[in-house]
């Protein structure tokens, strides 16, 4: 095989490979765009959450968060004090 034939085969293979990748990526972009539009069209709209003026739930969650924070702080303190010895 001559150098020019080898170069020609290499360029042909490179063009084929790049063309295949380009076509694949184009099909991928088109399919993702179509799926996005289909999901946007057929997905039901989310129901609005009614806001309740009840403050008991917020207070209960706040006290529970404070308790969790205290437990985590105690665990970290105990871990650090045991590592010093």
C-alpha cells in the first residue's frame, strides 16, 4: 500500500466516524427535545397547596428540630471528648 492510499483510507475512516457521531448526537438532541415537549404537554399541573393559618404545626416542627439539634450536638461533643484521650 502506498502512503497516499493509506492516507486516503484514514481520512475516509475519520470522516465516517465523525459523521456517525454527528448524526447520533443530532438524533439525541432531537429526541430529548421532543420528550421534553411531550412531558410538558401531558404532565398534569401540580395542585396548589392551600396555606393554613394554623401555627401549631410550625411550632411542633420547630421544637422537634431543636431537640434533634441538641442530640446531634451532644453526640459530637461526646465523640470529640472520647478522641482526646
